[in-house]
């Protein structure tokens, strides 16, 4: 077993097992999440990538300035550097970016992709699911740039899943606000902070992803998508977009829906009044 990557936003201390999945073991110090993942999940600000992913999750891990201790094994660590942030360079690119991402896109069923493609509502059939769609549409009807923080609060915790759809959507909006920052006519620093503050809830895993989105720290597939968009490489755009969409049950789709929704609102003038 060897550490292939050690995230740049991991704090030292003792962490206890929070949750475990096929390719991810989540550990917490009750404030944040550190994830031990396999190479397929890959890089992320709070991820530790191990090449020979263990079959069993230890109950605790200890992280010092020099070592990662998992059970009886100890590994030397070398924190990775934070990769450069990627921003949209000018507003003229925005239409093309939106079109490239949406080209033949297939959101996961029962994701918030229906916000962009109303025909996707057909997948929501139970009483709870129909009520969920209705609630989201009510929130969207009141969407303006001025009420963005309220919008975040209304979306918080909405939906179902380990990380509710509304939380993942809020992550996407935060990433979009950073992405648009250089071409906006307004100083969005305070807006981003207020959006983040209203998006944070009681779900520790959701909060971890929301915090990383607030810091504009990327996970592997989303970072690769932004790089491909910047380079204009169509095949890579489609590939990494689909990798994002496949993340989690619907988390990737919900996050990307939030990202595109925010870009599209800006393009149409909703975030630039």
C-alpha cells in the first residue's frame, strides 16, 4: 500500500471512521472529513489516494506533519500543492462554454437536471418526488442575484441521498460564482461568502464539499473539465463532463446542474444587473 496523493487541505489530528463505501473511507474529527480513496476516485483537496485500496477500513487514522498512521501501518506524507484556480477569461466565452457542456448531456435520473431540461421531471413519480419538484420550481421562481443567499438557504438540505440534491446544487453555484468572478460587473466576494454561510447545514459530508467549493478547491474530474473547457478540447470536455455526472448517485449531476444554472443565469443577465 502506497500513498499516491495527499490532499493540500487536510489538517493534522486524529480522525475516526465516519462512513465507508466501495472506493471511499471517510474519517472525521467532528469538524471536517478526510477521505481515503482509490486511484479511480483520485485527487481532491481532502483526499488521500492509496494505490492498493484496503479491503477493511480501520476505525481511526492519525495525521501528523510527517506521517499518516492507519492501524498499525505508518506512511510518510508529502502534502500536494494546491493547483491553480481556473476562471473564465471573458464573457464572450460564456455562451460557448454553456453549449459545450450541454451538448448531448445526460443527467442522472431524479437529479436536478430537470431545472435545465423540464422533460426530466417524468422520472419523479412518487408523492414525495413530485412535491420535491414542485418545491424546487417555487424556489427557482424567486431567484434573483439580490436574493442569492436566501436561494442558498432554501436549497439547503433539499432532496434525498447521502448528500441531498440541494446541497450538491449549492456546491455547483459556488463553483460557478468563482468561475465568473473575473468577468462580473460586481465584486462577488461578499456574495460568495454569504451564499456559503447560508448553504452550510448539519450534514458533515455535504458541509465538506460546500467548504471546498467556497474555497474554490477542485476535485479531479471537475478540475479536468474546467481545464478542457479552457483549452477548448471537445472530446475531453465530453469525457470529463460525463465523469462528473457519474460521481455519486446523483451528486455529480446535481452539482453540474447548479454550475450550469448559474452560468446560464449570468449569461441571460440575471447575475449581472
